[in-house]
């Protein structure tokens, strides 16, 4: 469109230049030549009259010399004029003028001048009165006709130039309007291609910041904005997986601590029952044997439960380590997104500089660049809004990184608690195994029943204390799991909320 506009203007300029050259060389110059010719012709007539008025020899010779010079000048002017003839009507008018002028000179003015030079005053006066004066109107009429033709040709050239000016004006206006409409449409398309993905990224980031991980950005482009949306979608998918895994771990830890608490309660009840049986041992050895047998079986079950609890706690510790590593990956991905927003900010800054330069160039162009200046201003405004949006995204990503680090710290604390629980379970296992060994010794040697009963009572008391410690550790672990679950509960996943089991 701009090329067509420039081509139209160039053609108009070239054609106008040709028309101006034609008017000057073929119209103005010939008119000037005819005017000069007429002046010289009138001057020679005046010279002849001066010679008739003052027939002195010196005056006649001086005027005759000027007359000859003017005559030669007229011949040169007429030869130059004839070389510029083009139209047929102009040729006819020129021939008519040349015939009238030749007769006027040969029969009148030149003959009178020669008569004065030869000293024939009466002949010169007679020629002037009978030939020069009568033929002068015919010469002037022929010259006026020739001048009228040249003026008419100049007027035609002027009308043609005016018609072209009107056509060029209409063409330039229509082409400029088309270029303006095209520029507005391109600006609208560019605006949509930039603001659409950025607005979508801001909406997704706002929903992620609010804890909603169900939004999925629609990625279509292959440019930097498309890469940003793809990176944002990848980050959201990984964050969704991580939050789901953390919730699952919280559920498993809650279930494990619930089982530990239930086992500890059961163990406490059995220990109390064993203590009651020990008090009745002196009265009934048979009941003692049965109690020893039940105590042995209880110890075996407790060992199995303790081993299972230790294995579950070890798995929980490893999962906590995996969570920490995953959160580190999230932080790295967030930093990558921050880098991408930095690139977007830099692109927006460069676009702003280019738009500013374009506005300066449009201002230099004056009225012709006003439309382009408006477009450049709009592009500059869009670049500034893109930079502001990139900075907002960067701030949101930084906030997400801070939250991920806080979650990692919570997971580290939960891992420490699990490690402590494993140590307690190992001690409980050792104590329960010792209790089982004591029960076997009581069954094998009733002769040492008093010693065995004392040892069993001591062991029972220590078991009760360990059961209380185990219960307290399980409760502490349950509270830590609850805190972690509350920390991740703010995120809403597509599969819905995951409720923790009651403690």
C-alpha cells in the first residue's frame, strides 16, 4: 500500500515535471520570442520614421546600422521559433505571419530603409505611406493569431495539469485512507496477539496465587509469549502433581499415626491387664501360666506392629526427602519463568524504544507522518503495559518461590519428627522383645516365680512408660501432618479436595 502511494506520487511528480518543461520550452519561450520579434519589428518601424523626420546623413547612418542589427536579430529569433513548432494549426499560422511579415518588409519597411540610405527621401516617404502603413495591420493580425494559438496551447497544458492534479489528489487520498485502515487493522491484530496471551498468563498466575490449580492455559503460538504460556502450563502441572503427592503423604502419615496410636492404646490396655494378673499370681499359678502365655503372644504381636510402624515411618522419611527435592525443582522452574518474564520485559523495553524512535521520525515527517505517529504511540503504550504485566508476573513467581521454600521447611521439620519416631519405635521393639524373653523364662522356670514376677512387674512398668512416650510421639507426628495438610489445602486440584483422616 505504501509502495503504491509512493509510486503514484512519483509518477505525478515526473508527469508534472514533464508538463512544466513542455509549457516552458514549447509555450513560454516561443511566446517570449514572438514578443521580442514584435518589439524589434516595431523598433525598425520607429527607426524608419526617425530617419524620415531627421534625414541628416549621420542620423540616417546610425539608424540604418541599428536597423540592420535588428533585422538580423529578427531572423535568428524566427529561426529559433520555427524549430519549436509542433501543431499543424500553429504551422499554418506561422506561415501566414511569415508571408505577411516578408511582404511588409520587402515591399515596405526594408525598401523605405534602403531608400533613406540611398538618399531617396521622397521615395522613402512614399513607401512608408503607401506600403508600410497599409500592411502593418495585416502583420499585427497574423502575429496576434499566432500568439492566440500559443496561449490556447498553454491553456490546454494548464487544464491537463489541473486534471492530473485532481486525479493524483483523489488517488493519494484514497491510497492514504487505505494505508491508514491497513495500519489500524495491523495495530489491532498486533495488540490482540500480545495482550491476549499476557492476559491469559496473568489470569492463570492469579488463580495459582489464589490456590486454584485447575486452570489450564490455552497454548497456540510459537513465539516468546507461547513459550511463556507453555512454561506456565508445565509449572502448573508439576505443582499440581507435587501438591497431590504431598496430600497423599499427609494422608498416609495421618493413617500411620492413627494406627500407631491405636496400637499404643491397645498395648497400654494389655500392660494394665498384665499388671492385674501379676497381683493375682500368688493366688493362682494356673492363671499365672495362662497370663504368661497371653503375655508372650501379646509381645509377639507388639513386635510385629512395632516393625510395621518402623517401616512405615522409614517410608515416610524417604517420601519427605522426595518432597524436598521436588520443591527444589519447583523453585528452579519458577526461577526459569522469572528469567522468561525478564526477557519479555527486555523485549517490551526495546519495543518502547523503537516506538519512541518511530514517533520521532513521524514527527519529523510532519503532516504526512501524523497517522504513523499515532500508531507508534499506541505500540509504545502497549509495550509499556506488557512490561508492567511482565513485572507483575515476576512478582507472583517470586511469591510462589517463597511459598515453596516455606513448604520445604515444613517438610524438613516433618522429616525430623519421623526420624525421631523411628528411633522411639526401635527402642519399643527392643523392650517388647525383652519382655517376650522374660515371659519365656517365667514359663520355663516356675521355681523362680518370685524373681520372675518382680522382673516382670519392673518390665511392665517400663513398658507403660514407653507406651506413653510412643503415644505422645504419634500425637506429635499427627499434629505435624495436620499442619502440612493445612498448608497445602489452599490449593484446589481438578480431582477435588482430599480430606485428612480424623486423628
